[in-house]
């Protein structure tokens, strides 16, 4: 009786695993956990005419919630002085499902991919003055780590030599994979949309009145 029950459990596990793999792990996780987008904003995004320092402070404050800012050149839009603004961030490892407080991976496929793979991102923001206001463009680049072998793999790590040469390697089995480089995966459009919508809300929506004031 016990053996029959165990066989049924094992068969059910194998069938479930097969269905899961057939559907595709990434696709299934994406369908189950990625909410439908509420709205899509254009990138670059056109914003109304406001004070240049106010707009730049909003851009910096928003991007700082997602990345560490490396360098910035503020936008200038004043009589006789017009200059494009640019903000660059450092590379940052993708936020995983175990790090809900980090925001540089959107919910769904992107966060699961950053959990199961070594993913890093960086952002570049351009703010260009225009006749009607400003044009804000957000570019988020995503890259995948390229290593020489899998984590904790032992193939090719320790090999016994038979040519008489002295091998002084110590604890070779504990060596971690070596990073060969980073493979570009293109742009993270979902994170670009989140950052753009956050900037637009801060610039276009009026602050709510404080308690006790009309």
C-alpha cells in the first residue's frame, strides 16, 4: 500500500515537472506573475514647461530610487543659455524575488530572471529642452554575466598531471567561476516605463494640500 502511494506521488511529480518544462519556465513565470501594463508612455516623453532646476531635481530623485547615480550634468533652459541634461548611473545587480525593497527589477519575468541569472543594469537619462517644454528619454541597458563554467562545477578545475611537472595549485576545487565578460541583452523597456511614469507623475501632478491648510 505504501509502495503504491509512493509510486503515484513520484509519477505525479514527474508529470508535473514535464508539463512545467514543456510550457517553458520563463514564460510560465511571466504569465503568472507579470501584471498587465496599466498604460504606456512614449519614450522620449514630452513634459510641459517648468523651471529647469525643479525638473532636474525630480529626475534625480526618481532615478536615485532605482540606481546609484555616477555622474550628472543638469539641464539648463534659460534666456541665452540652453543645455541638454544627462544623468548616468553605475551598474547594479538585478533585484531578486528575495529583495522586495529594491526596485531596479520590475515584478514578473524581470525579477525572476535576475533571481535565476546574474543580471546587471544601468540607466542613462537625457533631458532636452524643446519649444513646448522638455523631452525626457530613459535608456536602461541589461546585461548577462558570461562565466567560464557553472557555479560549483568541477569540470576542468582540478586535473592530475602525468608529465612530471610540479603542480602547486591549492584548493582548486573551491575556485569560483571566472567572469569572462557581460553579454548585452538589450533594453529593459518595463523598467524604462516605470521610471518615466514616476517622473511624469511628479512633474505634472500637483501636490496634495497639507493637513490644516486650504
